C-alpha cells in the first residue's frame, strides 16, 4: 500500500506556497509597492498553476464522491480562469492608472473564487479515500 501522506505532501506544500504568495501579492498591491508586486504577482500565478498540476496528480491517487466533485470542479475552474482578468488588468494598469479600479475589482472577484475553490477542495479532500 502506498504511503498516502507522501503522495499528498507536495500538494499541501504547493497550496501553502500559493497562499503565502497570494497574501504577499495582496499586501504589496494594497501598499502600492509596485516593484515587489510585479515579482510576487507572477510568482503567485505560477504557484497556482503548479498547485493545479499537483492537484491533478493527487486526483490520480484518491477517489472522491461524484457529488463533491460536481460542486468543487466548477469552483476550481472559475478560480483558475478568473486569474486571467487579474493579469490582463494588471498589465493594463502598467500603462494606464485609470485601470486601477478594474484591476482591484478583478483581484477581489478572483480572490473570492479562489477562497471558494479552496474551501470546496478541502471539503472534497476530506471525503476522499486513497486508492489502494
């Protein structure tokens, strides 16, 4: 029987790194620390992508109830896709200060979707059973 903890550890590390970078990006954005924000923002998006890859690996080692997946997957897809307006408005903001309110709105919408995806993901994980 494979060690379940070792198969989940990379995922939990990836999720923790993504959350830490997300917090750093929010703080630097709110404090208008532009140079640092321009580093942490792309790192956050990269960590999110890596965590999604790790999630796919995790799914291969677990069985989850279909009802839980039916709730979590749309939330997760929304969280993944809503990062695109954040990036687009962030690039726009580099060239047009008037884009700030659009960027801020995109960030808060994305953050809400990520929190929902994280919550439903943890809920789904708690219902999962390791494949043996």
